[in-house]
C-alpha cells in the first residue's frame, strides 16, 4: 500500500509535466507515493510514449473545460481506477499541474495538521469564506437540485475551499465519490459554469469527517509567484507556477536540487 496517491490533471506542455513529476518525486523521496494522471486527448497521446515508474495514465481521457464538473469528475475517475485495480493508499491528494514543491514533504507535516485542525465551527467557517467571496458564488447556488440533495443529507451549508493539495483519507474519498456517482450528480447540474471541485467535494468531506480539509499547498490566487514568495510559504507546495520549463521558479528549483539529483 502506498502512503499517498497523487491525482493530477494535465492538459498542456509535456516538458513542464515531466519537470513537475521529477519535482514531486524528489520532494517526496522519503514517502512511498504513487501518481495517477488524467489527461486531455493531446497529453494522453504524448505521455503514452514514455513510462515513468510509479506513475500511470488513466485510460479514461478527454478534453476538459475549466469551471465545470469535469475537474471533480476526473479526480473521482482517478480514484476509482486505482480502487478497481487494487492500488491502495492511506491518503489521496488532489493535485494540479501547475503545483510545485519547494521543500520536502514529511509524514509528520500531514499528521500534525490532522491533529491540530479542530472540528469545524459552521458559523465561523461560513464567515471566513464569505469574506473570501467563496460562499456567495451565485453560479453554484443556482444548482438548486444539487443544493436540495445536499440538504436532504443534512448538508445545510456549503463549505468551499481549495482542492489543490487537499489531503483526503482514502476511505473518505471513496465515500464522497460513491455519493457523487450514486446520486448522479452530473445529471442534476442546472448551471455548469462553476467550480464544483471547490464546493461539492469540500462540503461532502466536511459532513463526513466533521473536520475541515487540510492541504499541503499554498495557492497564489491572483498572480504567478516569484522565488521569494515561494520561499516564504509554510506549505511545502505552491500553486500557480507557470507550465513553462524555463519559468524562473522552475529554474530555481532545479538549481537548488542539482536538477532533482537522483530522480530520473
């Protein structure tokens, strides 16, 4: 059994993809990890030309549209492919192709967050995320059929948060995947233009776990980070690194690791 399975969706630049994979294995070198990749049609054709140890491509592949149900669906398909092929893990992490590690991930870092993250306070959580502008996402709330289904299952509030770097216990991701599939969520969508991965998945998780999602990634929401910003990140991974091999942060990461020494 693997300690972590990373679920990654990719859609551009094979060169930056392989750079990200080497980065991931270098900074997770002390952890037993596995990677499953969900591609668009172009990337599936390109990445199928090369085999990487402990990395597989999901045979299900299609072009995806941002701000639709495609992203959570692909992560669920990745999980189910592993589950159906007896590829087991303790933690399932939803990752993104523009995330990069800048320091080593340790088991202690993950376990410490689970211990320290308190049970959620619904009112406090609601206020925190309303300030961020998440809860008032009018597009998601237009999906009345989904909102009503959630309420039928006791999920009376929406708890949005980032999905990049989110850490799920494997059994919980299976439970939330079953919920989405069994209830045919995709067929219930009335307003597709919304970030379902940032609303549905965290909401279901919190109602199962009674604890907020933890993550291993700092997201720079409004800009591409520069080196000194990455260095200050508490989390070992950061998001919104350009998918360009010659990006300045990518160059710096290769420099400080001696081109990911020991990772082929």
